[in-house]
């Protein structure tokens, strides 16, 4: 599914990824009602509209005569197996691949996910000083809990175009504002109505400070 963001909106990509994960976890696709509930849509009409656009772009086939009539047409990359005592460390996030895809895996940190709240936990390298004001420095390893929605004002890992960035997230009616914790960096405003390629990867849970970043006594 590499390059999928080029022809799908951010929301369509999230729906396709949700379908793929549901299929992998359960052995069958979700119903439109289950998709509607997961994303908090006001009605299933919104789900049908998104699915029809995804179908036109060649990623699924819809069978209107079946409750679970969504057929994936793209091969789904193998997913990283979650382990009890390690956290997967992901390298550069490739646009078009689910974040759990093996192609994104750099290694495993010998740290129990339970220390950061458990669930689907992964780690990312922090590059740059845009979040220094929140105590997150370049060279740290950010621990992220996978989710596609966060609360207003929370720090999250966000995929913008083909790059994962760590920012404080604020929502408006049609835009997503990514705010740095460093006055040297400008806020980034993503216009969702214009189809800007942006999606939430997960909520920031904490950091692991590497040896190079630790202050000497």
C-alpha cells in the first residue's frame, strides 16, 4: 500500500487502515456500523460516502448485498508482533504503510509497554528541538500509544505528508493545528477540507532519554 496517501484523503486512509487491521485481527471485515461507531460519524451515510470513494480509487470492492461486504484489493503488509517486555522502535514512517508494518521496524527497546500504560505502544526517535519546552529534546526516544484520535491540546505523533512529527494538537472546525513548544518554530495548520495529508498516529506517553542526552552530575 506504499504511496496510498497520494490518492486518498487522510480520513479515507484511516478508514482503509482500520478495515485492514480489523480484517487481520478478526478474519473478516467490519460492517459499516462498526466503522461508523469507531470513527464517531453521525450516520452511516458518511461511511458509505467514504467507502465509495475508496472503491473508486481501487483499494476495496463493495458488495452491497452483504453486511460485511468490504473486500480489500491491496495486499496488507505483515504487522509487527506486540511483545510483553519490549517496545517496537520505528524508524522513518513510510507514507502509505500502516505504522505497524514490518518495513517501519528498526528494532525493539527492552522496556515493558506496561510502564507507559500498556496497549499498542511504539517508540519514535525525536529529531529537532521544536518540543524542548515540554522537556522533549532532540535525541530522545518518544513513547507513543497508538490511537487515531487525541484530546484537544494533547501531544501526539502526527504523520504529515511522509514525515512523522511530535506536536501539541489543537482542533478547529476544518483544520488541525500542530503547535510546537519552542517559540523559534511556527505553528503548522493543516486544512482537512482541502485534503491535506495528515493523520494522528498516537498519543505521547513519555520519553526515554538516551545516554548522550543525560546531564552529567
